[in-house]
């Protein structure tokens, strides 16, 4: 099974509820990029916006916390209506953060930046419900896919399978109809796409095309 998680970062922030509606026919996940102007040089949204969006949709909010102190906000995001919260391994306290996320009833995700090697997340694989491999440097949408990340995606897939882990393997950054098949072949099963969805005139159609391109690369050629 393959899932698209459209990133709201590329949507019109003045019309977020409409953006959610624009892809509702194609997916039940939505990627919400939380940036704190410290872990990354950009500032986006916080719990009040998540809470407002929650009133408009029942989709799974896949919140990506690009924050130095995510532990201070996990509960606030949960209360605001987040379903999953993904923290970065680079900020430390990983075991504590993942345990806290699970205790709050969140799908607990662990992300790693392009320059961070697989080995950094290896000790925590069993404590996470989702592993997020960044395929761009976090902070901004619209960047080019870093192809050198493909072996790292494959390594995570291999380790999850070896341990019989049901954790999701998500990729984020530069995903479009061209790169989706590449990451799916490497083992990714949740594809975040921002500009390739919300930067298009018909976001639902763009999401469907990425989904189809990815499904064709699944073992056995997808559901068709
Ligand atoms: C980057 C964010 C991504 C971003 C991806 O820091 O984590 O989720 O929205 O955007 P695209 O798909 O345009 O690379
Ligand atoms: Zn993201």
C-alpha cells in the first residue's frame, strides 16, 4: 500500500481549509510542516492553526516538527488535533520524545536530515511508528530531490523488514511523478509532496498522478 501525504507548506496559507478540501478525494493524510525559526531558518504554523484546520476535516494530520524543542509542544499539538508527530533525531532526547508521543496517543515519527547517517536512528527503530527520511534539507518547499538519499531509504526499509517492524517509511522533499517511483522502489510507502501537489492548478489530479506513478513501482507493479 502506498500513501500520499500532501504538504500544506505549498498551499495558500490564506485558504488552508480549501487546500485540505482540494486533496480530500485522493488521500486521508495531510502533511503539516511546523518550523520554529531555530532548527530551520523558517517559521510556519503552530497549534492554533492545527486546531482551526481540525474543525474542517477528519484527515490524519501528519505533523512534521522541525523544532529544537518539540517536547514542549507535543501535548499542545495532540490537543489541537494532530494524529502523528514526527521529531528530528538531530535534536536529541529521542527515546523520551518518542515515548512521550506514544503516551499521548500520537503516531510517533522519527526524522533524519540528509547529512545524518542511518546509524543515528538505528537504536530507535523499534520505538517509532514512522521513519521519515528527508530527501531535501528541511526548511523550504520546492527544492530538488537529493538522489544520494536513495541508499539510505533502502537501508531503512531493509532494517524495518528484518525486524518485522510495521513502521511507516516516509520520504519528504522533491517528490513528484519522476521521483516517486525511485523512492518507492527503495522501499518508501508514504510520500510527502508539497509543490508537486499544491503548486499545480488541480492539486487532486497532481496527487493522483504521483500516487499512480508510485504504485506502478510497487513490487508486482501495484494494484492494477
Ligand atoms: C521541507 C518540508 C517539506 C516540504 C516539501 O522542509 O519538510 O514537507 O513541504 O516540499 P516539496 O514537496 O515542495 O519539496
Ligand atoms: Zn515536511
